[in-house]
C-alpha cells in the first residue's frame, strides 16, 4: 500500500512539474497569444460583419417604415377619394330619382296625348269623309246651277222678246215710268183674259211673299258671309302661326335628335369609365390585401429576427417581387425595385386623379342632360297646348261644316223653288194660250214658237183693245222689276257659292294641316320611343351605380378595419424592434467586455465561436490548475485523490459538455486536450 501511495505521489509531482514547465515555457505562451489574437481578429471580423448587417437591417427597417408611412398616406388619399366618390354617387342617385319622376310625368302626359291624337285622327277621318260627300254635292249643285243659269238666261231672253213684242203690238213705249190702271178694263172684251190676269195677280202676290222670304234669307246669308270672312281672317292668322310653330317643332326635333346622339355617346363613355373605376377598385383592394399579407410577414420576421437575419433579405425580395407582380399588368411588367414600384404607385394615383376629373365631367354632363330633359318637358307641354288649340279649331271647323250643310240645303230648296217657278211659268204660258184660245195650236210647238204665237195673239188683242193697254204695261213693268230682283238674288247666290268654295278650300288647307299634325305626332311617338330607351339605359346605369356603391362601401369598411388592425400590428412590431435593438445593444456590450477580458483589441475580427472556445479553454485550464494546486497544497486531498479517480473527469465535465452542446451546437476542443493528457498520464 505504501508503495502504491508513493507511486501516485510521484505521478502527481511529474504532472505538476510538466504543468509548471508548460506554463513557464515562452514558446507555448506565444502560441497561445497568437491563437488568442487570431480568435480575437475573427471575433472582431464577425462583430464588424454583424454591425454592418445590423446597420443594413436598420436601414431596411427605416425604409420599410417609410414605405408603411407612404402606404398610410396613400390609404388616406384613397379614403378621401372614396368619400368624394360616395358624395358623387349620392348626388347622382338624387338626380336619377328626379329624372325618374320626370319620366313618369312624361309617360302620363304621353298617354294623354296619345288618346287625344287618336280622337283627333278619328275626327279628321270623319271630317274627310264629310268633305268628300260635300264636294260631290257641290259638284252636282254646280252642274245644276249652271244648267239653271242657262235656262234662266234663255227664259230671260224670251221674256224680253215677249215684252218687246207686246209693247210693239200694243203701240206702247217701253219705259220705266208708266201709269198703273185697274185690271177691270181687260174684262170687258176678254173675260177669260181678265180671269187669267187676276190669277196672275194672285201668283204675283205669292211670288212677292216668296221674294220677301228670299230677301230675309239673303240677309242671313250676308251676315253669314261677313262671319265667314272674319273666320277666314282668323284662320289665316292661325295658319301662319301654326306654320311658324311647325318650323320651330322641326328645329326642336333636330336639336333633340342631336342631343339624343350626344347622350348615347356620353352614356357609353360613362359605362366604360365605371368599368375602369371598378377595375381600379379591385386592384386597390388586392393591393390592400397584399399589404396585409406583407405586414403579417413582417411581424413574423420581427419575431424571429434574432435567429434568422439572412431570411429577412430573401423575404424582402419576395415581398418586393410580389408587390411588383401585383402592381404589374399583363401589358406591362413591373420590376422588383423601389423606384419602379413608386413610379407605378404614382401612376395609379395619377390615374385616380384623372378618373376624379372624369367623374366631375360626368357630373357636368348629367346636369346638362337634366336641363335638356326639362326643356323637352316644357316643349311637350307647349305641344299639348297646341294640340288643345287644334282641337278647338277642329270643333269650330265642324260647326262651320254644319252651317255649310244647312246653306247647301237652303240652296237646294231655292233650286226647287226655281224649278217650281219654271213650271209655273210654263203653266202660265199654257193658261195664256188657253185664254187666247190657242190650245190646239200650241200642243206640238216648243216654248219659243209658243211665245211667238202668244205674241201674235197679243198683237191681235192689242189691235182690238188698244184703249186698255196701260194696265197691261203696268203689270209688265212690275214683272220686269221682279225679274230684276230675281236676277240680283241669283247674283248674290253666285257670290254665296263662291264663298262656299273658298270655305271648302280653307277646310282643305285645315285638313292638310291635320295631316302635318299627324306626321308631327308620329315624330313625337318616335321621340317617346327614344326617351323610353334612354330611360331603360338610365335605369341600368342606376343599378350599376347602386351595386358599385354597395361594393365600394363594403370594401371601404373592410379596408378601414384592416388598416386599424395593421396599425396595431405595426405598433407591436415597432415595440418588438425596440426590444430587439435593446437586447442587441446589451449583447454587443457584453461581447466587448468579454473581448477586453480576453485581450482582443478588435472584437469584430474574431468570431463568436472562437471567443467561446478561448473562454472555455481558459476556464478549463484555470479549473485544472486550481484542482492541482489544492491537491498539492492539502495532503488530505492528495490521499483522497489517490483513492478516487481524478475529479476533473467526474465532476462537471459531462454536464458542462452537454450544456455547451445545447448552447452553441459546436464541439469544444478543450475537452479533447484534457482527455489526451489523462490518457497520456499512465504512459508517463
């Protein structure tokens, strides 16, 4: 036992001497210093590299903060634009409601005007048929009047010849100033002749009564002619005013057609602009969603910043590429650079400004369209008033037509009276022939020969009864006077017929005017059809505006909620960044202090692993040195150490090694050196 103890003590002394020699050896000290310096240089390089990476990351974070601020400014600008567009949409909705009310009123007025036009068309057709019948009647009456005039002229000539012959036969001068005598002188020699004369007197009385009635009729005809002249002047004035109105309506129709075309074009442009706005809104929503995803990625990057610095660059590139892809179009590719993305965002903002200008232009156009619709409504009211005036004129014309019909009936009655007078005249001639006992002679003779025979018979009677011719001349004078009156009446009737012809021409012009009114009504119907089409288009646009407004409000609420969430996340991310920077500063200060303790002048040139390995070597060497010094200073420890294995192997190496592997993940060469020393000890 004592020999074993002595052997162990010798071994310990040898180890102690070897350690003292290694400590006192200057070459070994120089090697350690060079190794430590190399480690410090590596650590300093790593520190500088980490500082540069940290500065780059700070710059990146600042640039990201600036981008986030720019995005917030863009979001605020988009909110302002959304508010403006909402105000514009509300104003457009109000205008559309007003236009709908105007269209309803137009539809009601259109229905009324259609009913009135249908009634007017029926009345015009009825009037046309009546006018055709009246024209036929007038033609027949004109032919009859012409025949009667010829007969009247023949009878007049015959009557003048008869009077002339009677005056020659009776040896009496034919003059206006003749004395009247009693008809009783003729009864002495010719009772039959006296009876015929009395009969003629009775007939003359009847004719006088008829003439009085005819004079009254002529007075009424004069009054009606005066009224007809006044009505004619009024109708001429109305025709001139209606022609002017027709020209105005034509001009207004042309202006309405031009305005309708302009409205079609403007509506097409408005649809295209609305589609572009919807596309831009979708793009903006996609951008917002992508910004949200980017912010979520930034959160994750900030949480794992301490462990994964290198992934930040790749993620940043990926986000830039994703933003570039989102901002890119199928016709234009956006590169993953800040300048190109900013230029693209500026272009989007300029496009939004241009669209706002276009919306203002559309608002102005809608105002102009509303004014034009008001004008068309006013014009429609004027047309309705004109239609009413035309209805009144139609009623007046119908009344005039009825008057003309009554006058035609009166003329027919007068014609019948003339025929009766003719028959009476023929009967008178027959009676004269009978009174003169000339019935047998005048049966197969015409009116002319009959009158000549009567003239010869009268000459004979005049020769026989020359004393009582004065009475006969008075009767003849009265007959001549009545014939003159009848001639004047016929002339007046001719004038009346001329006036009736003029009235018919006026009616024809009124019918032509009615046809023109029908054509205008057709044009108004076409304009109403165009208006209904535009109303449908306006309703479709209104539905689109409502749908876009609802979607825009939903998107606006969702974007506001997302923006609030993003703000909270950004605040948290900033707090996490501040905490990470504080921890990084603490770690840097701790590293500098360790480098100073290790004697490293440039900590950034030495890597973390080298600094840790040097610290581990120093700690192990100090630990072994303290153990050996205690062992040789205290003999009891030497005895205990001889009984037990060396404490440096069984004390804390295994847990320290496990802790080192858990902390750093690298193998520590200090334990290998100690193992080599303890393995080499028995050989010594």
